[in-house]
């Protein structure tokens, strides 16, 4: 049975990966925080720990990182250590251990200012040039560049730029699933499909976000009157918002395009806006109570 390892296995994506991977592979998880998904309590900055942990491993799912919520509580130096230096440690230890591939959890947040449309919404895909705003964005871009340098026929590396997948107020989360959000379980499935590709590039990048009903021709109207576009392109969700007396967004500034991942990986998000509402109705803590003001 193939052996795989997850870094950051106690985190949201790490736990989802562990749950799915352990059903078909020998799965190890490394994290500083204990959890049921973590078998190795260890620091990814410790090269010797990585070497020992990678013994016999075929695939590394590298999801460990400092994220946007950590910006106010950690130094820039710490961000570089965890997001960049540790990633290089992982690449070096992977090559030394005979690991064949790394699947890297990245973020659409790294597009930064490029995400923010004004006169019209921005269509964001793998060709969009990032314009980072924060140290989080900068270090994720640096990590991607470093991974590309280490990629080769011996070590294939796939970068998964996932969109928002954390708990938020139900109206906002449901609308986000139409243009800039995704379920964390769908993210895990995309990672696994990337690892199972029989024909893959030495290095590739994928935008991983919920399927959108919007088109490039909608971008101007999405910035001016998104409610009208939602009513036209997804009347079912508009009717649900009307029934519950929920407010619509006053502006949509971006649309994430996952068409490359859909075609290359044979992946499609399964959990759209109605899944968010169903989770809310079932009092699932993954969805927060509704907001009362316009957003």
C-alpha cells in the first residue's frame, strides 16, 4: 500500500485529507498540534524530523502554513520561516528520501490587489498575475517560486490555489460559493486527484474554487448590480434568499475560474450554495449565523 504524509495534518485541509486518504493509503500526519489526524508531533522546520518522517513516503501533501488570521500575531520573520524556509526543508528532505511528488496547498488570496475589481469584477485564473498585499500573500508566492525551482522529473509538484473555505455568515458564504468560495472537503478531493494524475507536468498550478454560473460578460454588471446577475444566472438561490428575507451583496469584485482544474483533474466542486444553507439549517458550526446588514 502506498504511503503518503500530510503536513499540517491537524488543520482544516489536513484533517479532510487524512480522512479521505486513510481509506486507501497508509497515511501519516505531522503537526505541532495534536489531533486524531496527526500521528507525528513534530516541527517542519526540523530537517532531521522530516527525513525520519519521510522514510518510505511516496507523496507529501504540504498543507502546513501560517495564514491570514496569523498576520497580526506573528512577525514577518516567522512567516518566512514557516511558509518559505520549512517548504524548502520539505523539498530537500523529499529529494533525499525518494519522495516522488508534493501536492502544495496554496491560496487565491495571494492574488492580493489583483483580486479587487472596481469598474468591473476581475476574472481570476492561473494566468492572473499576483499583486500581494500582506506578508501572508508574499510568503505563499515565495513558496510557490521555490517549489517550481525544486520540481523535476524526480519530484513532481502540483500547487493548489484554493479559495475561501472557512466558516462565515450563511448569506455571505452561500454567495461566495458562486464566485470565490469552496468547501474544504472539495479542496481535499482536488488535492487527491492531483496526486493521482497518471500524466502530469513536473510543475503545475490550479485554482480550486466552487463552480461559478457567471461568465466574463457578467463582470461589469457584477460590480454594479450583482443581485440582478444572481437572479438571472441562479434564480433558485435568489428565490431562497427572498424566502428567507436575506440581503444580496452590493458588489462582487472577483470571479475565480476553476475550469483548468476541472478539465485537467476531472474535478468539480460538489458542495455549492445550497449545501451551505442546508448546513446552516442543520445547525452545523461550519456555517455561522446570518448577517443582518448589507455586505
